[in-house]
C-alpha cells in the first residue's frame, strides 16, 4: 500500500467541476424532455395549434448553429467564458418563452434556447477533455449518460405537474435559477485552460450549420405532410442538409474513415437507430395493441434504466479498449432492436417490449460513453471543440432523419387502413441496420497509424 488515494470524478479536485457539468447537462436534458409536455397547453393558451411544430424545429435548427459556434470557441480560447455566454443565452431563451404572449415570441424563445444549448453541450465536452484524465473519462461519460437519461424518467411527469398546478410558463421560468446554480458551480471550480494551439480558422461554418439545420427541419416537415408538396420540400431539405454537412463533419465521415471520422459516424449510427425506434414504440403499442397513452411510454423507461446501468458499469472498466466496448454496445443494441419486432405480433400484446427495449438501452449505455471517450482521446487540444461539435451534429442529424423515416413508414400504413405489423417489421429492419453498421466500423474508431491500422493511414491521407 503506497497510501495514494485513487483518482475519481468525485475527489476533491474534480467534485465541483463534476457537479457543475452534470447539473447543466441534466437541466438542458430536462428542458428538452419537459417542453413536449408543456407545449399542448402553450399552443392552446396562445391559440396557435397550427404553429405546434415550430418551437421544436426552431430549437433544432439553432442548436446546430450553436454547436458549430461552441466548437470554434473551444478550439481558440478557454471554455469558461463560452460556457457563461451559452448558459446566459439559454437562460434568456427560457425567459422569453416563459413570458411569451404570442406564439411567434415562444418560437423565438425556443430558437434562443437552442443556440445556447448547442454552445454549452459542445463546450462541456471540451472541459471534460481538459479537466479529466483519460482514465476518468469513461466514468465521467457514464455520469453524463445518467444526466441525459434520468430526465426521460422524471421529466414528463414533473413537467405535467408543473403545467397542471403552476401553468406551462412555470416549466420554462422554473429552470432559470437552477441553470444559474449549475453555472456557478462550474465556473468556480477553476479557470479553464487555453487551447494548446490556435487551430485553423474555419470561417463561415455557422452559415453552413444554419443551412444543415434548415434541411433537417424541411425533411421533418415533409414527413408530416405526406403530400405532393412534401416531395419538393424533401428534395430541398436533402440538398440543404448535404451541402451543410459536407462542411461540418470531418472528411470521410460517410465512409467511416479510420480515426475521428469513424468515431463521429458511430455516434450518428447509434443515436439514429435507438431514437428512431424509441419514438416508434408508444405509437405502435397504442395503435396495434390499444394501450393507453400513459402505459405505452413505460417500455421507454426500461430502455432508460438499461442505459444508465450499463453506462455506470462500463465506467468501472477504463482498462478495456473502447473499440471493444463500442462494438459490444452496437451488437447488443442491434439485438434489442431486432427483438423489439415482437411488438408487431398481435397475439403477444406488446409486452416483450419491456425486456427488448431494456436490452437496447444496455447497448446504448455501453456504446455512447465509449464514443465520447474515443473522441477526446484522439482529438488534439486545438481540435476538441470542432470534433465535439461534429459528434453532436452527427447525433442530431441521424436521430432526426431516422425518427422521421420510421414515422413515415408506420404513419403511412396507419393512414392507409391496412395492417400495421408489416410496416413495423420494415421499420425495425431499417433501424437495426445502422446498429449493425456501427458494430462493423467499431474497429476503425482507433487512431490510425499503428499495428493493423497502418493501412488506414494511407486511406486517410488520400
């Protein structure tokens, strides 16, 4: 025994930083989960049902812009002032939404929130890379997972109670003092470090981010319309998204080139596969098996619990290669997704979803933290911001596209009056494929240039 105290994310040197990081992550996640519960009351009071989708789209578009801005800030200066600015913008958006007397003002508030949230989420990754050693990062990202998933368990219920007893404005305004507390903890933990190098300026990326975000919103809106005009809207969305992502993601991301591009691609594949089905399960259980709205969401809780438990377990084994953990997570996710096809069987009543979606959550709990660790391990200090932004953009884009694709498949069958189960099986197959692709490219997420990956260096340089 040498008397040394084992390093931990909760030791004296990290406790305040960890608490601040997790507070901000949890509050941003809670706001994202809660707004869906409060929005029906908001649009009813403001007499703007036709505007219902706009607050969500506004947040999505500006969050992509915020991610790019946060990446540029993180690469060129200390993250502390950027986090302060991002949180203040996010809080301003909460206030604007909370006092809105017209739907246009509420949409503006959500857009401001998205901008601030995008900046903050990226800079939290930069702080994680600066303040925590590689050995602590698996456990930190396991805690991040709990910060995102736990609001999924309590967010809708808490927001429903606030909306019922205080009003929908309380959902927005009630978070402002809590956000301030999280920021105070983080900023008093110690000054952030300046990046090791200035990095290469990437001017004009915010405009490309706005274009990509608009493309995502256009595709989502096209999926909701399902008419002739939607075709033109979808084509415009694809073009805008493609042009934007070409400038925002690392070269070779689509081909999963070895190193950072494969890591960024893995994040999109995991998120798209999981959230595509996560959005589909309540609809199928309601339409196919007649479950109530309250009970149809319960299997999602099983997925959240599986995610949190697995994320904590992977954090206890920092010595295991992250590529191996990522591959295992993708395979477990693919298994859970494929097994969730049982919800399409009329005779089973949908009950297997509790087990199968819990298994899918385990896959996410293994895979998502591993992607974050791999990104920071391979990112030079001067590129942590831009790489973290690319990771988040990959997540948002793939999730939006696959949620929309799955929704179109199943909604089309439901509107046509035919049986739902064939469309569900097709959707499950479509969503299982990205998870399998993630397992296939997991080996490429290691930094190229050593051992069996030497050949990938030549490819990356071509």
